[in-house]
C-alpha cells in the first residue's frame, strides 16, 4: 500500500478554501489609522507601544494584500483591470509608508487604496 | 534628560487602537467550513494540506475570539449579557472541535456561534 | 484506496496531548514582572527594548491562559468553580494592563492572578 | 519635554536597512525543490512531514518575494522592466502551485522564476 | 533634545529580564512524548494532526533550549561543566529526531536529556 | 487499511531537505549592521522602529545559526573542528549583544563571526 502514487495527482481545487475578503486588510489598515490618530495624545510609554503595534498592523496589511493579489486574482481579472498590479504595489508600498511616518494622512491614504481594491474585488465576485 | 520619569505615568487610552471587528473570527471560521466542505473531493496530498490549513485557520479563530472577549468587552457588557463568558468559552472550544473533526457540521456550528457573538458585539457598539 | 472514508470518523482523544501546565503562563508573567522591576535603571535604548519584550511576554501570558481556559477546563470544573470564567477574564485583562503600564504592581497582580488559577488547576488534576 | 513633536517628522531613510537579497527566496525555493525530489522515497510519516515543511518553505518564498517586490523595487525600475509586476505575480503564484502539487517540475519552475527576478535585481544594483 | 546620544550607551543588564526556566523546554518535550504515546490509537485524521503538532512542539523544545544555552549560560558555567555544549547539541538534535520518528523512546530520550540539563541549570542557580 | 503500521518505521533521510546555507544568517546580520550604521541619522520615530527591527533581525540570526549548528553539523565535523560548538555559542551570544547595544562594532563583530562559521561550513561541503 502506498500513501501516494509516485506520479503526482494534480489537484484542481483552489485550496486554501476559496474564502477571500478584503475586510481583513481593511480592518488592519483602520487599526493603523486609529493608532496614528491617537498617537499625539499618548504618554511616552504608550507612544512606543503605538509604534510597535503600528509595525505589526501595517505588516498584516501587507500580508493580506499579498494573499488577495497572488492567490485570489486570476489572469482574466488582469485583462479587465490592467492597473491591478500597480494598485496592489502602491497599496503595499503605502503600508510601508504608514510604518515610516506618523502622519494621519498616511493611514487615510492606505485605507482609501484598500477601498479601491475592495471595490474591484467585489465586482469580480459578482461577475 | 530622562526618557520616562521613574514614577510610571498611567495611560488612559485603550491602545491598541479600539478597532475590533468580529468579521476577523468569522472569515477564518468560514475558511474552516469551506475546507470541511471541500475535503471529501480532494486528492490525498491536498487532504493533508487541508488538515494543516484547517489547524491554522481554527487557531486564528481562537486568537481573534480571545482578543474580542478579553480586550473589547468590559464589565458593563457582562452585566447586560451574563452568558457572554460562556458563549466565548463554547465558541473557542468549538474551534478546537473543528480541528478534531472532519464533519461539516462542526464548521457550521462554529460559524453560528460566532454570529451570535457578533450580534451582541454590534448591539454593544450601538448602545 | 481512500485515505479517509467520506463519512468522518470521530476522534475521542483530546489531542493535543493532554499536557497542560500553568507554569507556562507563570514563567512569562514573571518575565513581565522582572522587566517592570528593572525598567527604571535601564538606559534609553534598553528601555525601548524592555517595552518591546514586555509586549511579547504579556502576549504569551494571554495565549497560555487562553489554552488552559478553553482547552483544559471542562464543564464539570465550571460547576465546582463557578468563578472560573471571571478569573481567566480578569487575568487576561491584567496581562493587557501590564502592557499598558510601567508600574511594578501591575506585574505583581498578574503573577498573583495566575497563582490563583494554578491553584484551581492543580486541585482539578488531583480530583 | 516631549518624546516627539505633535507635527510628525518625516523620515527620508528607507529603514528597514536597505539590505535586500533574492538569495533568501532562492534558498527557500531550493528547499521546496529538494523536498519534492526526496518525497517519493520517504516513509509515510515523513511524507506527511514533507508536506508540512513544503507549505512553510513555499510560504517563506512568497514572503521574501513580496518584500523584494514592494520594498526594494522603485518606479524607475518598473520603467526599465515593464514586465516586473507580472514576473513577481507569476513567481508568487508558482510558490502556491508548489504547495498544491507534488511534481518536481513545479519546484524547478519556481527556482527558475526566482533566478530571473534575481538577474533583474542584480542589474538594478549595478546600475 | 536628542532621544539618544550618538555615542552608544552600554547596557550592563542582561535584559531580557533574567527569568530562565528549563520547565519551558520540559513541558514541550512532555507534549511530544504524550503525542507519541497516543499516536497508535488515533484515527487517521488525528494521526496527521498529531504529526503537525509534534513538529511544532519539538520546534519549541529547540527554541527554548537555544535560549537557555546561549542566553543563560556563561563562560564560568562552561568551565565547571565542560560537556555543556555537547549536552545541548545532542538534546537539540534529539528534538529533531523526535520529529523524524514515531517511536515513543525518541520522546523519552528527549525528556531525559532535558532533565540532565535542568539539573545543571539548578546547580548553577544555587551556586 | 491502516495509515501507518503501529510499529514505527524509521526514516533515514534528513528531511527537512538538506538545504542549508549560512547566507541566511549572514543576510540578517548585515541587516543588523546596516541598522546600527543608519541609527544616528534617523529621526526619533524611526530610531524606535530601528530598535524594533534590530531585535527581529538579530533573533533571526540566532534561529538560522541554531539550525546550522544542530541540524547540519554532524559528529564527524566536530572531530575536525573541535572549536565548532564554541564558535556557534559565541556567535549566538554576539547576536544578543547586537540587541543590547547600539554600537556599530557589535554588528561588525557579528558579521565576522558568521563569516568564520560560513568558511567552515563550505569546507565541510567540499569535503
């Protein structure tokens, strides 16, 4: 008895699971934005904590966006949305900008860029 | 010059950031459910992958629920929803059940338990 | 040959493994407490490092407590210790408090709350 | 004394650190390839371990590629290499393919795609 | 005002925190051992889960041992226990063996090797 | 049909995969060094970010060195390089030093110690 035949059997499913949702990136981006807004009124200890947490949340934004971009979107979506690669590239870069800076506008820009991606995502789901 | 005074300064903000959303647990639970539904039709290699990913997704459900329960909910919520502790306990236990079993109903039960918690969450946000 | 029958086979064991020990949460809490005690005498670079490490250690306390609470404790324990949910809730919240503050007493309180839980744990193991 | 002025100070450095190296993705991809080659001769226990480790290594490939793509490459590189977005997209997708399949050729293709990206990377470093 | 003087200030404390305890490695090793003991009686789904969890627990053993070895032990301990390097090397290698194999004896050997290290650790603490 | 015979089957391969490369530790150490060099010119927000990232990179150095030491090197290498244990111990300790301090020389020393280990590694590969 063999666990698997030596000749690989191709899987035609898209495991992991087909559940994708831009809300994951959005919630983390909102967290980055909220941190940037609260930052000026924090005491010094919590200012440092805010920076630690902002790094983590912005990193999660990058991860969730990468999964959407590379795992969910398919060549046919690219044909319909030729700017898709660039939108993801700029949004992921913006997540890094939100790490580098303390300006609330950097968080707002990030949320807006994810909203644009989410709009495309939901259009492709309806199609 | 000292970075912090020796006497600790109390922070009165609730950093991290006040952004909570039961959607995070829900999306991971839907992923567990989708994996359980697809499982029977997968080849053997991807059956094993499905189990690996199901462990991870169910673990994320547990993490997201713990954050909601311990970081978001406050004593005044407990007074209004005296069963809140138990609901979280059972939902986190159900995430472990969804690790232990391959039955689709275990995933459905998990999603339903999170929906109940989400309903309470959104009631408290409106209050 | 099928790896698994389509009808799921129920597992009746409690894998992972049955090894639970409140020492895991305790050791991390002692680390949080030690950091808080050393904090005032650190230079500025290591003050920041202390805050980074305190976040991580307090997070591990939360994780270890959640595992004990949701994976080890069973309904029969709840009947005997009706305050169990609340004890865990407050201890996990205290781990967050120890993130928010620099006061040594926040770490001491955390260690004491874990000691209370550990006492109950060991009583249930003897029972 | 204030830790930071309320008006955010812009950082013009590219911290983290400027150290990028496609060798990181390459080494993980070689690990995926080596696992796929060894797979047929493994016993059943280690076949399962191989799948677990292949998931992790392929995931690291995706992470390292995302960092190169979004953190290292700049708009001027895009102008010179207009296919850059697509090369990264396909390479990250290929890392997912190498998770889905057991065929050695999937690992070889992944290594080759990373080699192409590395070639561009080193050209831009010399420029 | 500067956050830090340009000339680095040396820290003479051993942050992180001075809390070390071989119990951390021991508990994870006991978990590996318990998994190996339960393995034969598990159904197929939970056999795969057992292997996943065994990988994780054995990895944690390696991490905890590395921390003890490199962060806690000092040159004066080496003089008194000239075999210390080798003991750690063999114990960490044994954690890898417990990943590779399903034999209960591999787990028992790992627990015994950690017990030996713990004995030395507690002698150095008393000294 | 049984997934595995109850009597464990010994694996004689060295999965994971046989791909080892000291470049992994080296790249992270170069990142630590680059951070230390850039540190004095950073603004205060990015000084804190630099410390966060330095902790992570130095931790990865420790992980990669531990894998090389315990997974790659074999007793026959120890015979030929009797100082090998000590070299790894000092290099891992040096990664901790690079966490504790802001002095560029701590990063340079780390890179040099890894270079020495890499030299031995490549000699053993050629042998």
